[in-house]
């Protein structure tokens, strides 16, 4: 199969697989959602980037003593675990994901649902993260999903119970979140939302 060097070479009404995705050599960042190509938003704004950096800064020291690993976009996550790339129709690039099972990691990224995913909303991707990715992550079995609202200094934490997400709590700027999936990890939201 020929490598695709420009997104305009794709038929965006057609469904593709991860095997197809691996032949795409263009600069546009895309996700594959149930076979359909979704072009990702332009680079996130400054506030998004500050929050992203602060979350990473807060949690990285914890992982020095943990079997879990943290990854951030661009990092391919194939939500369905398989050895056949033609069977994969969804590939996402979460802002942040935490993976505790080393068997899910390969040279291409994550092959199966991470333990936890954090998405930081931008105006251009709100519906995608709140609806589409929420449903994908729930269906795939991601145990903990955070949606970060930069404009509101708020994080919604969803926990998977019996295959469905339950809103654990909406945390605001001066609270401390104790992760349920990663035992012992706490994040002080004053550290995350302090700088505007």
C-alpha cells in the first residue's frame, strides 16, 4: 500500500483501519473514530498548555515509584486490544493517559484501554471530549476519565462501574483530587489552576 503524504488524498467519508492509519505520512494530526478520520484541532491555547504542563509536573514524581506510566499527546492509543491492525478502527490521542499494565505498551503506543485518561477541553473540541470520547472510553473500559474545564477551573471525574461511567464529583480550584485508579496519588487543584 502506498504511503499517504497529504490528508487530501483520503476520502473522509470512507472508513479506515489502524493498518491504513500507519501509512499516513502527513503533518496533520488525526484520530480514527470507529473508522472515520477526525482532523484534530490546531495547537491548544496557552491556558490549555499551562494546565497540561502543571498536571504532568504534579504527577510525574509519583510514577518514579510506581509500575504505572504516564504518556501525553501525541501518543496513539488503540482502544481495542488486538494483534491485527486491520481489526482496529479507533485510535485516539488523549491529552494525558496513565497505563499500569506494561503488556498494553508496544513500539506504536498503547494497545488496549489505559487505566486513566485526562482530556483538557478547548473551545474547538468540547463536544468531542464531552460526548464522543466519553462514550468511546466508557465502551473500551477506561477505569477513570477526567474532563478538565480550563475556563471554569473545574475537573469532572468519572469512574467506570459495571461498564458505565458514574460522575464521582466535580472538583473546583481549591480542592484536592485523590485518584481512585492509581492508589496514593493526589492532585492539589490550587497547583493546577493557579496560573492564568
